[in-house]
C-alpha cells in the first residue's frame, strides 16, 4: 500500500464585489481505481477529519481499459455522496470510456448513472452555480479534447476554445475550473478562473522539488507543471478590461497508472481553504508565480 498524505492550500482572495467568508473543499483526482487503506478507509477518514463543505473530482477516478472494473472508484464516491455534495469532471480515462463504448462497453454510463442517482453532479463541459456559506461559486468542468492527451502533435488550446464550450467566465461569482491536465495553464487563467484544479501528471513519478517531475504521461521530461500551487496575474478584455489574480493547484493524485512508481512523491488528498475578503491581502503566495500569456 503506497503512502498517502493530506496537503492543505490556503488561498486569500480579494473580491470587493463578494461577501466576505470562507469555505473548504476537498479535491480528488487520479485515483485510477486504487485503494488508500482497505476499502479506501484512510482516504475517507482524512476527508471526514478535514471538515470540508464540498468535494470536487478532477477525473481519472477510473481506468479506461476493458479489464479493470469500476467498483473501487464507484464505491468510494458513493460513500462520500452520502455526506457531501460532489461535482465530478472528466479526465482522459472517463473521456475515453465515454467516447468508445463499442470498445469498452457501458462502463462509463454505468458509473455515471449510479453516481447521479446518489446526487453526484457530472460536469462534462458543463457548469453549476451554487452558494456555499454565502459565497456564490460557479463550478465548471472542462472536458479537454482527446488530442490534448496525445504524446505527439498535442492540440493547442487557448481561452477562446474554453469559451466555445463553457461560455465566458462570469466574473461576478467565484469561478472554480476543473481541467484535468495542467499543460494549458495560460488558457485556464485567461479564461477567467479564480482557481483551477488539475491532476493528470501524478506528480511527475519522481518529484524534483515542489513543482518539477521527472516524466509526465505524455513523456515530457522535467516538466515544471507537475505539482503544487501556481499564481498568476491575468487579464480579460471584453468591452472593458479586468485584471485579477488566478491560482492553479496541481495534485499528485491518489493512485497510479501505467508506471506504478512514486519517489519523493506520495499520493495526496488536496484540501483547499478559501478566504474571501474585501480589503488588502497579506502576501501569502507560496507557489510558482507567473504572468499568464495572451488569449
């Protein structure tokens, strides 16, 4: 059994247009039908102890092949759905099962339907507007095109492509974007996300510092987008120009696939504490800072 740890990120966001308040969420991604403790009890207990308001799933909870059952992932999410609101985006594995039922059978539909019956909201290029502790949240699940995951001739992506699927970001609410791969950070920040949650890279298999991993699933060496918090100052121009801070958190994931190895790179449950205030914030940025490139 591989070691799992809980990683907590604290974001202090200045939004004069929103009521002050706080919320806490759990981010689960890249389980790949793995277990953290028998029947995932270690993971379940860690989530319960964190006292979160909601749970966001970033995709690849399943394995997109013929042989691997959906039972472990389904049972975990069903147990959590009894106690928490859950919003579930698609990773490349769920997307693959959905696109090719003739090859993989009805596994994706069985998984989705069983969880929806328990109240889980699937966000497949969809959005859900909710209010948590008085804070209006737009949770968006962006399903990247399959070309985004290829090892060669990878698709390009900018904010206009996300606009085509999700529409323009509503900057009157707090925007949380679930986008499985961190490869396209400028597109996410320039679209208008206050917070983007990613996974996919599994921490780079072997972690080299906070952000860099040895190798990614698309066989890119020494990628600096493999893990941690990244902070940007972004700009939207649509009639009027608006500047804002945008944050991206990349999880090392809760399981493995293809290369079942980890070194200096434990599985992790991500907890995000968000504090909304109207005044000047303290400088508590501890991640990689940068400026998002143009749309």
